[in-house]
């Protein structure tokens, strides 16, 4: 195998998803700790303090001490080169969170053992499932009182509709969390010391070992024996092919805080997950081993540095090797160019890089030429990677300029920011250009919008909340090509017909219930979520 092939083969690029507070940050940190990227846990999280020190983020981020954007980290572990894509939660949840999932080859879903499947887990899972990427489950916080393990698996299956395969099984929980039983090797990994900031220690004991009673206690031993019997009888067969197609989720138990179960997870995960996957570009399939460089833009970060009004375009390398000296072809722009200041985030530091391989994520300086979904490839090629879907916003506001004389700047700013993909803008069939309806995935984007319009376009905004939460694109099923007319539809009072700036028609709804109501009464329409 050439160096080039082995570089690509050893790459693993995954997103880590969870509901806020399930332990995503802690687990990411422990991955880095085991990878040797950081010497001690506690160095990574830029959540509240360190982030502002390492880069020049937007003022709004500094004020609130949060990160508006999802970040990418690379580290090495046992010969693998691992790229973790973090998906922001809390109030900084945005469309970027979803788009980041487009750049990953698999996802690790962190579940709080006391809480099970939560709202944000469900949303993020749905986007992963749409792409059929492998999803690995880490049931975290086993060092606390946890729900019954069988019940948790059942919840994953019924709530998310994915089959599960427990790769290991917890022995006790809370203070009595003694270890995990590895089903493949039939060994018990008995945790001996709480890791905390350092790696945990553990010993391995075979299931039939006479010392087991002494190690984990007779009661837990008996419980484990019973549960293994139940598991072997009841759970799905392990099938790697189904895992790789996102049909079966391998499940692991552990505690990110104490490091228990983190290493067993990494070991199995890295073996089960794949090297960078091929990507579709219309009729063509671009294999990661293709010699020519290709990448697509999945995120644009505006105004990293206020003084320069610059932007950073984050791209996922899909094939070949990126070389900072080589020219690439920007398909959508129809131009050859050199990507400037390519950078990567290693643990807590940003670094300028000279090369990257398929699977890696790089951020490049963008003078305002890139859009979300754009393809870059070797000069002479012209394919376009399949577009990144537009995700339905969940919060809507009516927005206009406070000063009616600034209509032009207002529209320019709104269109520019919408083009970057931070917000989506709509209009009603009869409204003029004075006001637009803005839809966002996370409400923080309204603050970002307000801030940027004021700072970059000198426009103060008037915003009014609208009572809609759901959006569906309309497809006519009656074969008529023309747009639908409001008077021909049977709509409830909490439903509104709007169109986007490309002329696509959509409906906004106040409730899930209203979607079903509308579907039932307007059979000439198909309502689409993506
Ligand atoms: P995130 O919002 O998903 O990134 O969650 P964090 O990693 O920030 O964790 C949220 C809280 O849960 C923090 O106070 C962590 O210390 C705590 N936490 C994370 N993992 C564990 C765990 O395995 N056990 C316990 N007891 N607490 C944990």
C-alpha cells in the first residue's frame, strides 16, 4: 500500500451528537486524552473560557462565552488519524449543527443513562439516519444511578427506530459501577482506578473466573449471568454490514467522567467504522482513493476577525491529497484558485497546514466566493458533489429595517447572510420588499443577524416573533406546474403560505398537528421536510 493509500485508510471522521449535558464534551476530551493530544483532561473545552483565548471569534461569542460554530479536532490513536466533528447544542444549535453531520462518515451518539433519548438526540439522529451512516451509541454517566439497561435499549429502538447491538454490558451502576462485560471476548473489564484527568486502569477477567465473586460481588455476578443469558437470547445478531449501513447501532456503556469504558469504546469503534466513504456527485461516485483532490464546503464562518470582515470556509476533503501549493478548481465559481491559509484545529490550537487527505476537514480563507455545498476539485474536472439539504427552520420572525430609508442595505445584508446559510429568508405572496420572514434552526441566529446587520450594514432591525415552528416544502401531486394559490388551499389559522427567494413554495405551521390536518385536507400537495 502506498503512503498515500495508508494515510487515507487510517482516517476516521465522525461527528459526536447528543442532547446538551449528556457528556459530549467530556467524552471528546477523554478521546483526546487517550489519543495523547492533550496531557490532562480539562484542556479542551473552550465552552466558557479557553476558546476566546485561542482564536478571534465574533464579539457576540466572547460576550456570551459560547461558540457559535461547530469545531473540528484531529488526533492520533494507535495508528489511526481521527477527526472529530463537534455539533453545538444549547442555544447555539443552528443549521450548521446539521450541516456538520454531512461531513462525517459516522456518528457517535452520547446518551445520558438516567435520561435516555432526549429531544436533541432525536433531531440529530434523524439527520444521521437520512444518510444511512453508521451510528454508535455510548450510554454515559454509568457512575450515577442509571435506568435499566434493557429499558434503555428498548427506548433507542422504539424512539429512534434503529436496532441495537450491545457490544458490552454494564456491571452495576452508580458507586457500584464495577466494569463492563465484553460480549465478543467474553471477558469482564474490571475498572480498578478512577481515571479522572488521567487514563483509567482496568484488569481483564474471564467470565468463568473463580475470583469474580470477590471482584464484583456475588449479587452483581449473579445479575450479570442472568442478563447475559437474556441478552444472548433476545438481542439482534451482530452484523457489521448492517452497522455500516446505519441499520444496527453498536451500544457501549461507560462513564466519560471517570474514563470507565472510554478505551473499550474506542477500540471497537475504530475497528467497526470505515475509512473515508465515497461521495456521490450526480451520476459519478468519487472514491476517497481517487488520486485527484476534491472537497466540498459544508460551513462558512463569517467574521472570525472583525477588522478584516473575512470568512472561513470549512471543507471536507473527499478524495486525494490537498497540497497548499497546488491550484484547485472551484466548480460553482468556474475559476481556478489556490486555497489560502488552510488550517486545521488540533486539540485546542489552530494550525496552518501544508497537506491534508481524504477524510480531513480544512478551513480556508474565503474572500466571499464560496457557498455552502460548493465543490472544489482538480483542474480539468467539473463534477459537483450532491447538494447539502436545506434543513427546516424551527423559529420564525418577521423582520424589517427600523429606518425605512435603509431598505437597500437591509435587503443586501439579509440576502448576504442568507447566502452564507446562517438564516433562511422568505416572503409572503403579497408582501413587498420592506419586510422578510426569517427562519432559523436555533434562536441564537436571530441575535447574530441583529448584530451583523448593525455592525456590517449599519441597519437596526425590528423583529417580531411569529407563532410557527414547522416548515414543509410543497410539492404538487396533481401534475400542474404552476404555483399553488392561497385561495385554492384549505388552511387552518395557524398555517401560512410563503415562498423562498428561489420561488419555491412552503407552508409554515404552528404545530405538528396542523401539518397532519393540512395533509388530510389538501390531497393535491405533498409536504416535504428536507
Ligand atoms: P455536553 O453538554 O453534552 O457537552 O456535556 P458535558 O460534557 O459538558 O457534561 C455535562 C455535565 O455532566 C458536566 O457537569 C460533566 O462533568 C457531567 N458529566 C459528563 N460525563 C459524566 C459522567 O460520565 N458521569 C457523571 N457523573 N457526570 C458526567
